[in-house]
C-alpha cells in the first residue's frame, strides 16, 4: 500500500476547473519548496536512483533522463519541489521579456477519457526580470535547469528577433541549457517563425550572445521533411540540440477538442513519436535530443531513447498519473536497460539506428 494516494487527491483536483487545480497544486508545491523537512520525506518517497540512469550532458550530471516539460513551472517557483518528485531535471518558462497575463480564461481543458489536455495559456509569466532574480539563487544548484524563452504576444513578428536577443542577454547566464520556443500554438504568428531564414538568423545571433547550449523546440504539426530542414539549420548555425515536440493543433484527434490551443498527452503520442523518430534517425549521433509528447510509461520513454533521445520530458502524464510517475518510469527503465545488457543509459541512445 502506498503512503500517498494520488487517486484521492486527483478526485479533489479534478473536481476543480483545470487552472484552479493547477493553482491548488502550485500551493502544495510552494509549501514543499519552502520546507526542507517535507522535501526530505518527499524525496525518499518519490525518488529512484541508479547509476545506470545517470549521464553527464552539457557538462552537468543528469541523475535520470526524466524532465518536467516547460509550462508547468513557468515562473521558476518550484525548482526544489520538482527535484524531490523524482525528476532528473526541469525546464522553466516559457519566459518572455515583459510579464504578460496570457490568453483569456478558460484556456486549459481536460480530455479525461483520452488522458490528454488542451491548453491555450499564451505564455502567462512574470517576465524575465522577476524570474531572473528568482532563478539566480540556483546558480550552483546540483539539479539541471533548462530555461525556455519566447517572444511577447505584443511584439510584432518583424521585431521577434530582438525579443530573443534580450532574453538571451538577460537569462542565458542562468540554468544549464536554453530552449528557444517558436512552436507554441498560443501566441499568434509564433509558429510562422519556424522558417529557414528566421531560424538561421536566430541561432547565428544567439551564438554571439552566449556560450550556453541552445536548443530548438519544434512543433509536431509539420512534415518530417520540414522538421529535418529546420533542425539542420538550427544545428548548422550553432544550436546544441532539439526538443521535439510541443503540443499539436490537430483538432481532429478528438471529438471533444476545442478549435484553439494545443493538445498534449496520449492524443499527441503518435504524432510526436513520429516526428521524433525522423529527427532521431537523422541526428542522434550529431547532437543532443530531447523527446516530449505523450510519454507516460517506461516502455515509451525507452523507445524514445532508442530512437535517439538522451533525455525525455513529461507534463500531461504527470497530471493524470501523479507524483509516483517518475519513480515508476525510472525503476522500470533501469530494469529494461539491464535486461538488454546495457551498463549505462547513454549506450542505448539511438540503439534503433546503430548497426
Ligand atoms: C498547460 C500546458 C502549458 C504548457 N506551456 C508550455 C510553455 O510555456 N512552453 C513550452 O515550450 N511548452 C509548453 N507546454 C508544452 C509541454 O512542455 C510539452 O511540450 C507538451 O505538453 C507535450 O508533452 P506531454 O504530452 O507530456 O504533455 C505546455 C503544456 C501544457 C499542457
């Protein structure tokens, strides 16, 4: 019997509208964040450690490959709490230059039968100045942090580059890697920046500003050919990796889907996996790849790793399955690796493509 029943907590949380539930969970996270004794107990309950899962990437130790996807801790308020829930790393943001409140509510919906979410949050966040102060405290923190950045809604497309420049100048001293987000469906025109000219200009400019590894996060709603072209341009211009994928705007996936926002979770799994597979086949031995989209168990995580992912992320499954998820995935993943004769996870990265 487990000490902690997420089913009971979920019953309460799922009675609230999704955004209130997120706020309620945030309250719990903030208590955890502030209280070292509770964190110690939580860590004991929810963390699984095994050297087979640990890797040094970007010069940093990742104790396990499961990260919390961007958008959960947009304002960098829960970093220590997230660590105690068994994650190997986290990604804060998306952070914009100026604070913004995001799109009108309601903007977050559950597709319960399909274990999926649909969100149109629109980068609600406290803005880079406030978040920079918060995250500065984690300077030598032994828990890898990705910093996910995006342009403000009011910034016109032809000024988008200057938003990313300002974000990189102010934020890239923090965290262990930076993710450039031009793939959210919830900022009008943002995905139009996923074009060859902008990506080349963006990464060329970014490399002049910072030595930090910079990754591109791509959408699942493009052809594999377009995705590969975009990734190659980012990498050729100095990018250090790819995060695939963001949410999908394929509203045909569910009869209950709204016609706005992005779908995540189980409904996204096939699309995200397909794009990732193509990206993995092409780049697994050339750069660092993070797979995200519909991952909810160890076998799925392991498939993504064998497709080329050094790291994976989860978001929606964490909402549906609760805080034992990382521990469960990591425990089974270690068993799967051992059963296949590996002594470290890094040996399995891209195994599908190795001869
Ligand atoms: C409520 C919500 C908010 C999100 N906000 C962001 C965000 O600010 N930036 C970003 O890059 N991705 C954001 N995402 C996308 C996730 O990071 C992830 O790419 C996507 O949900 C697919 O993973 P999943 O199926 O495990 O949820 C958000 C997702 C959800 C559900």
